[in-house]
């Protein structure tokens, strides 16, 4: 049994310096990619070194801080922090199973990490860019798209190929750095945060491999912490998305109302019938149409702007602007009512006002706002209408969800890693140490009894909580 208490401040400082060096290695990779323009990341070698040598928590912290710092330059980078943290978890898990003991075994991590980070990275990039190709691999993805590969599969293929090369370079760098670090250095990470005397090799192995009759306390704490985090994160995601969706919808309605209001005010109500009859040859028609084009082009969110006179037989076109995808109808053309407007037809025929309508018909998924145009007698002669595509709202919604989920998962991994680290050092290790020492208490002779008591005393548990109280009571009893 070793005390080792005087070395704890030194261990803590060494750990901080080690993590800072690993973080610097990641940022060096970022700098190299920016200076050379190479379409790779090369920002996870330090994460792998920290995780392989120090364990889950140092690796996760280095991965988290890497993208936090990158996010100060490019905000998009922060959302990819979850991939760096997944790299840390995988590297720590594989390191515990000896995959860094030889170069061929270390290379196994290349395809493993490519799949673990490449596939989630594709979904993240896809939704962050509004269900479109994007990210560092954009050029390669567009090349694959030109080969008639579907957009999402092009993004996936580009991500996997890039990740494969990136992870190969990163693992080679990390492996040789890890081999240069003395094996004894890892014990400093094991001792950090432990509130008791350092255990001997045999006792440490027995305590760490202690088995329970059913579910261990460590597992229970992790399950509770994980379930609570998932519940909070899930609830926060749903509530945040609902608030975001309603807020964005309100903004779109406000925009459509404003444009429709101006459009209605720019139309000469006394000339509507002449506009329908003569079209562009009518006096003032072209000038009014130019105003409507300027209103439509004032915002990229606006899909269509048009003016209709509502009659019992349908919508008579007054103005219908051309778009890149669709040519507008000629003045006087009759357009049948869409099914989504059936409930509003009586109100429109009376010249009344209607609430904004969300429809999904032959013209797409649209938010439509109608504003009546009144003549000098106060009669409604037609309606100015503005359509805003809801597909944009959907794309923005997916992007918002992707950002929110990536951030929540990042903080979830960070919280869980710290929680497991804390539970192992402050709960399960002290309890298992007490159980091991008490379970091997010898009564055969005075000498063996004294040795058994001394072994318990040498644990020197100082957690400062109920576990320490239990330990002190056991020492007094023995």
C-alpha cells in the first residue's frame, strides 16, 4: 500500500500540461489544414493521444475544447465537437483493450473511427446545410453528384473517403506519440482525484475487478445520470424546437403581411377590371407589375406574388409574376380554387379578411397571406397575395435541430464522462477497497489480526462524505 498523497498536486499539474499539449497538437492540425487548404480535418490526433494515455475524461475534454476554440473562428465547427468526443470515447475504449500495443492493431481504429464519426458527420453536415451538400468535402461530393449519384449518398461517400484518409494520418501520428510516452506516466492519471491511499498492484486489480450479485453501484449511478440527462435533453429539444418553429412562423407571417400590404396599396383599384381585360396594354399595368417584382425580390423567402379577383367560378388573374421555375398566368385567366381554400371561399367572395393559410397543393408547401384591395366606395375588388415557401422553414428547422442535438450530445458526453470519473474515484473505489480489506480480515492470530487492522487503516479514505464516515466507523470497530 502506497500513500502517494504528496504527489497529487504534481499529478494534477502534469495532467493539465499533458491535456494542454494534446489540445495544442489538435490546433496545430487545424492550422496546417487552413494554411495548406487540404480538405481534411487532422484535428483529432491529440484527442486520441489524450484518450489512449489518460482515459475517457481527458480525451473528452481535449475533444470538447478543440472544437470550442475552433468555434470562435468558425461557429459551424463547434457543432462538430460531438464527433471529436466520439473519437475520444472510441480511442479510450480500444486503448483499454490493447489496440495501441502494436502498429497493425492500431490501424484497426482507422475503419472503426471512420464509421463512428463519418456517418454521424454526414447527417450533421446534411442537415446543418439545409438538406444540401456542404462541408469540407463539398467539392468531392459535387464531383460524385455529377456522376449521377444521389445528393445524400454523394455527401456520404465524400465524407467516408475523406474521413478514411484523415483517420489514417491521425492514427499514425497518435500511435508514434503514444509509444514515446512512458507506461508509468499513465498511473498518474489513475491516481488523479482519488481520495485515499494509492493501492498496491494486486489490491488495485482485485478492487477494480470486483463483482456484484446483480447491478453495481457504478452502473446504477451511470444509468440514473444518463437517463436524467437524456430526459432533460429530449424535453429541451422538443420545447426549443416548438418555440423556434412558432417564432419562425410568426416572422414569416409578419414578412408576408408586410409585403402583401404594400402590394395591395400599390394597385389602382379602379383599374382592376381594365387590367383583367387589356393586360399589359392597360395604362399603369406595367408600372404596377414592376413594383410587385421589386416586392417579391425584396426577400429570398418570398416564393410568389400575385393579384386575383375572386368570383364564384374561381380566381381571375390580375397580376401573376413569372419565376425561374414557373411562368405566370396571363391577365384574365381563370384559376380554379384549390381544395385548401374551400373553407375560405365564402369569406373571399364577400370581400372579407382571412387569416394566413398553410397549404400543400399543386404549387408546393406554402404559407399564403391575402390582403383585400378596396375601391373608392369601400368595396373589395381583388386580393393581393404573397406565398412563402414552407420548405425553407423546414430546412431551417432541420438545421436548428441538428445544431441543438449536436450541442446537447456534446454536453451529455462531457457530463457522463465526468460523472463516471467522479463515481469511480469517490464512490466505487473506496467502497470496494473497504469490502476487499474487510473480506480478507484474518482472525487466526494476534499478528494476523493486527495486520488486517493495519491494512484497513492504511486505506486512508478521505472522501469527506458518508463513505468516509462508514470507513471511520469500520476502523474504530476493528
